[in-house]
C-alpha cells in the first residue's frame, strides 16, 4: 500500500505547495531559516496544509535535532529530559508541539525558561489561532505564521505528483471532484486518492463519491473561504437577515470551524454592531462562548444558532465602536489632557460625590471639553441618550 502523504511529504521549501508566502525564495520565514536566525514560532491554519512538514523542513534547513510531540499526550518530564540532555550542548534541538492550543498553563510555564535563554527552538502548530490559548509571556517570545487553505491550483499540482509516483490515471471529471471535495486539505485529498487506488478498480468519480459522499468544508476549497464565510455570517447578522446568517453558520459548522472561534466572533459582533441598543446581546453571546467551550459539537450548533438568531433580531448600533476609535485616535494624536485635581487619587479635594446629590451633580471630568460618544435613537440606547440629556439640561 502506497502512503501518498508520506511519499509526497515535502523535504525542502521548494517542494512545498500552496504556502508560497512562507516557502518561496526570499520569504521572511525561509530567509530566517537559511540564515539560521529563526526564533520560536507558532504556525496556525486549517488541517492538512503543511504545518508539520514545514516544521520538519525548518529542522533540516537549520540542521537541528528534531523532536515531535502532540500537546494532547505531552508529559512535562519528556521535555525536561530533552532540556537536560542539551543543557551544555553546542547544538540546540527543535521541539515541535502539534495541537499547541491544548497546552496546559503549567506546560507553557515549563517552556518559558528555555525560550528565554534560547537553549532550544520551540515550534508549535495549531488549527486555531494560538493567540487565544497561549500566555502573553509565550506570545511575546515568539512569532506567529498563518497557513491557508491550499488552492485548487496547488492541489492539482499535488495530484499530478501523486499520479506520477503511483502510476495512476484520472480523467478530468474525477480529478476535479478529488480536488474540489477536499476543501483545501492536501492530506485529506491524498488519503482519498490512496484509498481509491487500493480498490483494484479504475479510479472514477463514482468510486471517489462512494468513499467521500460529501465534500469537505462544504465543497469549497478557495484559499480565503474561511474568512469569506465568517465575514458573510457577520455581515448577515449586521444586516438582520436571519436566514442568511443561519445558512453561513451551517457552512462554517459543516466546514469544520471550531465552535469557540464562531462564538468569539459573535461576542465581538454583539459589542461592535449591537452595543447598547441591546446590552443583553453581550451577556447572551458571552454565555454562548462559555457554553460551547464546555459542550462542543454537535450540541453546540443549537447554542450558536440561538445566539445568531437573537443577534439578527436585535436593534443595531455601532456607537461604542465609533466612540472608542475616536478617543484612541485623539490620544494617539497627542491630546493628553491633565487630569482635574478633584479626580486624582492622591488629591480629590473638591470632588463632588454624585450619590450625595441624588445620583448626579454637575462637575468637570475633563480639563478641556471633548466629545466622542454619539448615542443613537435605537433600542435601549435611546433610553440612555434620553436619560443623559435629561440630567444635562
């Protein structure tokens, strides 16, 4: 049995398909490796796009001993033995950790000293953006590289290599299905081809469909589909189209997107696009994020659907988004005002305690008048606007 994923695993940057921004000559990652200057790095992106292969190529290019682990089964003692082995060595090892988003906090803390003194090179890989799972101490000592879905063009190149190695022949329709149904996942495509080639029958589209009746990632293998789908979901919710939003949610779920990622985006949307027009939207989406992280699929689909429909049916306001952006721009432009003495912690003389005056008393909170917030006449935000207007009058 010919294992295409192993036979065709790239051995150098030039053999990598579909990640030219990382592998092409002159790209930052490749250049750093060839100069033996690459630091601790984390790769994230969809499954089957070459994260492990790139880690192995880095070790080969930089001539480093390679140790491969998976965070789901990694033991701290395993790491410590390697650290001790290379403690005074002239050559440092490359430690590759797959599924790095699953590293426990104590495991991450073990990595910190060796990352700090550069006695080893840490490379991690994940299908999720490690920004949300790694500690700030780890992130500050490393670089982040994103891998993308492999394009149809690159997958076709991979198919040609496989057919040459396996002495296979595919007609146009069969190859198109093989590529299109793989959802930008090179490994999944080669595995399907491998299984089909071992059936002792001509490889036809019917054979492929018998092994894979449904396309991966909802049948889309364009490089930007991950971002296009989440963008379409967000914009549909923002536009209050509940049917379109539910459709794109289904596409994301069927395409293998993590429930946590979808829920995080919904929390952001609740604040950015609904805000104080319906403050409950933030509470509900925060609960959604907590719930899906504990429950997972398939049940998480119901929780996500409830949140999406609720957000679609909520009044929309981006006043908080506009206000903080305007304030940040003001600060960055040099508007650094003196804090009025009455508001300072170590002074406070002259400060009027609002509760002593029925909840509001007029006093200066800025040393110069500035305006960033423009509340809208929408939902609960209109009540806030009316209340503020009433106390100022």
